[in-house]
C-alpha cells in the first residue's frame, strides 16, 4: 500500500507539473525594456504620445494609432496608448469565452483555454510573441484568474477563428471584391470589403486604425481593436492589401496559427501575390478562410483559400474577383452545393449584379456598393437581412486603392457614415516630426456619409432594433402588446421576415397558435436570411398547426 501511495503521489506530481507547463506559458525574454520606464505625454484629451509612438482620437470615433521600434516596443506602446480600449475589449472577450465555455467555473475555463491553446506560442513568429507580451503588460489584473496577462493575450487572438465553429458561417456578413483595368475609373486596382466580426455594440464602437513601422518588413496599416496585433483588413507601404473572410469550418481540436496572424505576416512581408501565397502555404491553419490579396506591384488580385487540410488559389480571369463566405476553388469545394438561398451565395449574386451595372467605377461607386441594403434584382428584403451586402451591423468597412497607397475606413459600423481617407505615404512621412499631427487623415478626400442616414427608414430601423430586442425577450412579467404596438413594430421594417417571426413568437408564448401560424407563414413568404433560419421557421409553423 505504501508503494502504491508513493506511486500515486508521484503520478499526481507529474500530472500537476505537466498541467502547469501549459497553463503558465512562459513569456519571451526581452533584453531591452527601457520603454516601460517612460511616461505618456498628454498633448490634449484626445492626443497621447509615448516616445515616437502616439494615438489620436478623431471626432468620428476612430482611433489613429502609430507605433514603431522593436516588436516589444511596438507591443508595449500599443498596449499603453490604447490601455482603456484594451481593458474594455478584454472584458468583452472574457464574457464571450465564459458564455461559450461548457463550465462557468473560472478554474475550469482557464484549464480548458490553456489546454486548447497550449502550443499556440510555438506556432507564432517569435517577434509576434514579443509584441503580445508587450501588450500584456498593460492588461487588467482583474482577469488574472483566467490566466496570466500574456497567456490571455495569446488566447484572444484565437477568438476570431473559434467563432467560425461556434456560429453558423451562413450568418456572417463578410463581403469583399477586387476590380481592375477598364472596370475602374483610373484603370488601376480597387478593393472593397465589409467585415463581420461583432461581439456586440460596444466592441464595434472601438475601432483602431493601426499604422506600424516594424524593424523588419514593410510598414503597414491595419483596421484593428484593443489588444490585437493580427490583420483582418490592411495595406502595406508597397500597395499590397489583405482581407480575410470566414468560411464554414469544423470545430478545431487544438489551436495552431490564428488566421489573422497569417494575414499579418503577409501584410508585413509580402510584395506580390505569389509571395503572399507562399507565406500562406507554409502555415498550418486550424480553420478555413478565404484571403483576398491585391498587389500594386502586380496590378492584380488573388484569392487564397486555406483549410486545415489544403490550400488553393483563384486568380483574376476577368476584371473582377468576388469573395463572400464560401469556398470557390475546385480542389477545396465541399460536397454540398451552395445556392442562392444561402446568404453567402446570395450576396455574391447581388454583388455581381451591382458590379455589372456600370463600367469605370470610382471609389465613391465602391462605397455605394458596400452600403447596399437591397436584395437580388433590387428587391426590398428588409433592413438588417444577412443576405444584404450591408447588414447594418458590421464591424468595419474599407476601400483600398493600392497604386496610390490610399485607404478609406467607414467611421460608423453601419457603413453609412463618412469614409475617412488615409494615404500611407503621407502618414509615414508625417510621423517623422514631433509633435505628431492632430489627424493622419486627408480631409478633402473623405467620402460623404450616405443620405440614407437622414431618412425616416433609417430612423425606423434604429427603433426596430431596440424593440426587436425587447420583444424577443417578452415574458409574462411584461404587459401584453396592443394591436397598435404590433402594427407599429411591423411598420418599422415591413419587408423583414424577422418582424413577423418575432410577433409570431409573441403569440406562440400566449398560446394563440392560430395567429402565431399566420405570422410565421408571412415570415416565410419574405426573404429569409439563411437556410437554417428558414428550417427553424418551418418547425415553428409545424408546431402551431398540430
């Protein structure tokens, strides 16, 4: 018995050491940490400087962040200058992780996250690990029970990838396209993209345009958020652009290299589309993604499709290349056939229609397309429908003009507000002098806000969203809705299937099956966003007619 006890104790000790080895990932060694001794200079309530790094807040709610130096210096400056945003975003991430975890125990959540991401630091470039460690020194101690700050920053970079599996890609609203040659006004290359990665309204409102001057590789700009060093939409100083778009993926059993860091490496080190492909080819991915890359050097664009088991590419055979949320390359196409009832294919068809309407498209034309809320053949499918190019609930929208190194970023997450213009040559030249400029944007090249923002329809949709949230959560503790309230609600967004589904749900909760059935039937007669949602509606209808 004594020998058995010793053996069990030894086994427990080995298990404890093993668990600790991947729960507590050691941070990288940094030889020069002198930047951590410097204080942030406050130039105004919206302008802050640390050494040669700075952050400005524009009136439109966009933060302009510039960092340079060693990977650690870039990371530390990023974290220090955007510390408030970082800590707000961390709260959102922790809430999301806790929501999706099979256990609500902090200890269990920490172990599960550590187990899942235990090899993450070995998959990432050492310079990116150093950058993340610099950021982590500015993380909140409030969440240390979920892991060390460095461990948590590593984990957060996998959230975008994991969301592929937690949520149906059918409801993703990623849309991107590239056009060139005679399709453009200046006979060059233009890229438009809407990005859907929403963790709530608060997350969407904190956008950072991050301009980076690394010691190695190209200077670049990326649309980002607090604590994030990856790239989802960006352009480098040579005019190479990258945007990543979610594709349906199975739940990965372990983390490898986050897709946003593959895109970051392309942005930092690629000049041509071939170099971009070669970087993606050498990386191991644990989810599937469509990566749209355009190059001023090549004056073309390429679609790189990467899955956990393969990689393929699609070159521009005409003057346009369209990307939504499904695979297109023959070797990677899944067995199931996409059709226009799917939100991802539907948006691709609508985008094809809009691009065919005219030749010689300008940047303003690209903005018009990205702001489009209609369906195929210009049908009214209801505001906020996931089949729309602009679902009115996206994280950001960007337009790239690679040859002139210009990019436009929508100021508001609905893509209807002003598009702010940046020229990378101008930005990086302007950062060489102190004090830094009040704004890095080029005011006279901004794209005006859409007139739709001033319409009754837009105001109605804003009211619709608030009431939809309230009515979805209706229970018997709330007063019953009057007929006038119901009709007023439907009138706010009358073409939307969701308007009728929500009221159908309300009547079903009140056991008024006949009226619920009528509303479900009306909802099904509208353009339902996805096949999954259509089946759910049909199931609700079948219950009411039994």
